């Protein structure tokens, strides 16, 4: 089953979205309506995907996502909003959020977005993609890559070191105190940050950019 945490302070939206998703048969939706409740729930259990409203009573969804990702860097978080979101894109990328879903989206699009996020795919509405396309494509490409690799978390650094030692996913999950499933989601996110497609490429790239050194690798 796919465990989903839905965070919103509008009861009708929460119940409607919960009903839509649970019709899939393999999704269970848990509800929270405040930042405090979210942090308590995340501390006590894990969720496969989290949907955060952009604006809830006591928090901004992106700021809340930052707090959750400090607790679990492998968390898959999507902003679920009915508001204008284009101005939030840079903050979303910097935070590590997987994307935006509009509350006006239909059932098929909502379900597909969640399943795509589980595969490590970024979710962006077409309207935002069109806007981004109009921006300059060659803005500070080198600086951008340096910034992306500098956002590697402590947990991701530990994972990279164990990859360099040749440990399996199962072994790494035990070492860093994560479920193997959460580790695999985390690896997908890490591969995106490093712009690689495999564990071996991740270790090599990490060495190239100075995250790992020769001593981290099995000789």
C-alpha cells in the first residue's frame, strides 16, 4: 500500500482528495491540518508521499517541507495548491520538493502525479514549464551545478560513502537506519542532484566534485 500524508486546513478539500485517492485501492491517505501535527506524525512514522497545501493556518507549505526534509532527506513532498505558484519555483527547487499539483487537476492527473513522484520524477504544471521555457537557457550553468552538489545532505553523504565502499542497498539501509524502500527513493533523489543514472556514476561524480576522496573508495 502507498501511504500518503495530506496536509490541508480545508476539510472539504481533505475529505474529497482522500476519497479520490483511496478509490485507487492501493493508496491510504492520512490527514493533518497543522504544522505541529505534521511534524509529530513524521517523527513517529514514514510516508511514501506527502502532499502539502501551499498555505495552511500556521505555516507555509514550503517552509514546512524544509523542516520535514531535515528529519528525513528522502521524503517525497509535493505542494498541493489552488494558488498562483510560479513565484515559488526557485524556493521549491532549493528545498528539494518534487513539484506542484494544482487542486483543480482531475483524478487521473492527481493519481498519475503521485505515482510519477514515487518513481523520482519531478511534477510541474504545463503553465509553469512554458514560463520557464521563456527564461535564458544558459544562465550560469556551471554555477548551478556547483550549487546543486553543495546541497548534498549529511545522510546523502553517508550513503555516498557506503556506495563507494561497495555496500549493497540492503547493507546501506541498515547502516544509515532507513528502510530499503526509503533508501531507494532517496537514491533516486540523489541521482537527480548529481545528474547521474546509477550508483557507480554517483560515486564517480561525487569524487569529481570533491564530495568524496580517494580514501572513501575500496582499494
